[in-house]
C-alpha cells in the first residue's frame, strides 16, 4: 500500500513536472488528438489505463481491466464488475458478478448466476436467463440456456435456428465472421449462416472460424483452407493452421516449424518459428526458444523474441508480458517495437 | 469486536440525534390530516419505527414490532401486545391485542384473548369478538369462521351469508371463492352460488379484471365471470392478473402471460410475483430483482435475498441472513432509500 502511494506520488510528481516544464505543448490538445486508444496497465497490483502516448490517464484502481470497446471498458472492483467511460467514470456501476466487453452495443453480464445482456446505458436488453454467454458478433451470440443447451440468439434474445441447425456443442471461437459461424456436433465441424442454416455440412474433424473469407479445416489429418463459396481454397497439407489476416496465415509445416502462407497457399515467410499467431495491423507475434517477439509482413523482426507472452496489435500497440521470477509484468510496445509502457506489475 | 461496538455506538448516537430532531414532529405533525403520509416499518438495533417514502425517519424506532400502515394506522407491538400507531408516531389505539390485522374499509380484525372482532380507526370495538378467525373487509363483506365453518358478515356485524363453507376467500369484483363439499365455487354478495363449473376446481383464486386463476387435475388456468375456462388449465401454477399480466409456471420456471394466455415474458424465473406499480419481483437463481413492465426487462442492477412488491414508489427488500434479515427499501431504479438495517 505504502509502495502504491510512493509510486503514485512519484508518478504525479513527474506528471506535474512534465506539465510544468513542457507547458503548453502537452496541453494544447496534442495529447488528446493523438491519443487514439487507451490501454490497461498494471501498477502496484491495480489496473489503470495509459493513452497511446504512454501517459497514465485513468489511475490504477481496478482489480481487473479490459480494453475499451464501443467506448466502454469492462473493469472489476472489490464490489463487482462494471463499465467505465474513457474519463474513468463508471457508466455502469460495478455490481455484476461477471461481465464481458461490449460488442454490437451489448455486453454480457452475470447476475445471480445468470447471464443477460446490457445496452450501453446499462439497462438489460436481454434478461439474465442464460447459464453461459459469449459476446455478440454480426448480431448473434452463443449462449447456454437454462436447460444447458448451446444456442445462437439474436439481439432480441430469441434463439436462432432452423430445421437444418444441428444440436450445438461448445467451440473455442463461437463467433460469426463473414456471415458464418463454426459449429460442432460431437466430433464433427461445419458452418451455419446467420439464420442458423447449416450451409457447410458437418464434415470436418477439426476446423476454425472464418476470417478474411477463409477458414482453416482439417481433412484426414491435414489442415487446409476453404473459402466462403465452400470450395477448397488451399488443399490440406499442413500439420496445423491458423486464421488469415492481412493476406497471411500461420501454418505448421512438416518440419514442425511455423511459417506464413499467402492467399494462394505459397510460403511467404519461411517456416522458422516454434509458435506463430496471425497478423494484425501489419505485425505478428512469433515464438522462438520459449520467447515471443514480433515480425513485419516481410518476416523481419521489429522486436526480437524476449517476452513470455505477446498479444496481437490493436490501436497501434500490443500488450506484452515479462515474467520476473514469480511476478508477471505487463507492458506495451508500439509498431516500431519501442516500449510505450515498460512492463510493470 | 471493536468495530462492531463502534458501529452500534454510532447507531445509538444517530438514534439519539433522530429522537432529538423528531421530538418536535409529533406535535407539529397534525396527525389527523386526512391524507396521512405513507409510512414504512424499519428496524434499527432491534427496535421498530417508520420511515417516509423519502427514507427519512418519521416515527422514531421504539416498538418491539411494526407492521405496514393501512388507512393511516400501523399495527405496533409494545410489551408483547399490539396496538396501532398514527403517522405522527403517537399510539392511537393502545396495545391490548394478541393479533391486530390491517385496516380496510375502516375496520381491522383484532383478537384479544380468545375470539376475533373488528375495531374502527378510533379503536372502538364495533363488531364484538365472537369469531374463530376473521379476514379483512372487502366490498362490504368479511369472511369469518364460526364453529369451524366460514360465512360472511357486513360492516354492521350482521351475518349475511350463513357459515357453511370449509374455506373462503375475500370478495373481489363481486365474487368470493368458497369451498363446499364438491370443490370450490364462487358466490355473490348475497351468498348465492353464481359460478359452479362442470369440472371440479381444486383451488380457486381471486377475480381481477374478470379472470380468476383456478386449478384442476390438468393444472392451472383462468376462469371468466361466466365460469368458463377463458385460459385452459395447463400451467403448474397461476396467480391472479395484475396490471394486465399474470405470473404462471411451466416446467419449473415462471413467466408472465397476457389475458389471451400468450407469453409476455417466457418462463425464465425460479419465482415471480405479480406486477405492482409497473415492477414485478422475480427470482433469478437464489436472489430477487425486479422486472420492468414497460420494457419487460430486468430494470435494475441490484439484487436481493428477498423482495416485496412496490408500494407507493418504494419496495421493501431483505438482505443478509434468512432467519434474521436486514430490512431495507429501494426506489424504482433499485437505489437504496433505506439501506438495510436490523
């Protein structure tokens, strides 16, 4: 606690010094105009938010804090889960047992063990009546009913299914993309459209969600890609495969290393990584020897592997984690691989 | 130990302050005003008093127990006996009863030692104590039990419907459900049987807006005034209509139907209570919150161990321990008007 105050005092001291010395430069709106995003940071055990210039704009005070979406951020305090605006003020008081971030103008929250959806003014749009609930995407959300059935609902809370919709089992990425959602029925995977119609039959032993109009699917032990016309775009040939973005997809080749292919299926970045994640904003996290770094679309490192965890870029910054002994510290890097916020905890 | 002591001490101090602050109100209150303010019982450090709708103490806690106000009087317990307090806090009918019911149509059922009679708001026993049991007046009739049988009296105390029923409910919309040898039927204010359907009614409820819940071996439905099943029996449970909607249960879950029998809110609650002032208490899993009638959505972020219907813009809620709860009041947005105390 004492440490928190000293750190805060230090921070405030620095801030006032900066304002005092730098004066108008900082005040004349550059701060606001250039601050395109807010990013949660952990300082002395509490989460606050920095802006895209790396300046703390919402003081560390939360037990947990997620990124802003739809201009609201899900945070947790001692009294529960709620949502703050970019000024750090509670728009939805922290009174819920659990919550997920906003998407499509709705956020899943849990009240007395049941999930429902709030609108941005904090009133229920869909009553708490589900035992599980995922975020909305393209007007649909994957929920578990009181009878423990998994279903997709529309934004009015009605179950969306037709005669072709199979009984649904849980999947890792229950979201619509390009008008399609991955569904699982037992050991087989297929895809439904927004009306619930099974447009790509249950025929894959494993599959991933659509992204950039491509989906990775597993056919007789090898992964390939299908397009949204349901035809095979890249024949099954990989040990593993992840999603397309920025016209690149990470694939695991026979040598067990990951590289990146282009939309035609040719290797664009040589297989050389132990792990690899999709590109976003022109950067992709890759792992070599247990450490993560980031590459650009040519495959060149913008920052050498040194992190214990690396998240995708969003709004020009990426969250990274460095373990210091038992402690886990979180920071942000910018597109050039420079620290926007040096990892703290 | 220490924090608790401090809390108690603080409450005592608060109480002392309130007593001082409100000492004047009893004199100033002009407690015979026709439009008596609605008061709500609260418990502080084990003593019962009353708050107004704004949440401010109106009657300083000094009673052993206190019931809701009705027609300007609230039943309060002093020295183990019940009397009635006025809205100024003065005891208007001295404690003398073992049981003191709510006032309706100017009278309240009370019991001294043995039998029930009815007092008026001045405390005069206008109908002699002579009944085994006695229900509140409605539509100038009160169900009373004499020698194990239920009949009905009027406000003069005259037995207008002879005691011949094994059970009876109060009058509403001109009908009262009574239990005779072959199930439940409805009588009119003169005691004539006016609804006696061909099927056997196992349980009969009150008429509201021309519909009354009833149970047969097929489940619960609703009768119309002609005794026909306006909504066929098919529910596991059914409550009287209120504000156009009724609570019914299906497959162990409660929802709300409209008067055509169609779902207005699909069954999704573990329990639900009737709408009152546009809000209905519903239980999600173990906790209660309120459903808003305008949107038919949950209307507040808070939830409670127990909740009662809204009455005059606020609702009584219970938190903490089931057997010794904290009692509070919330406004329509779910904000505390009176933070739960005990």
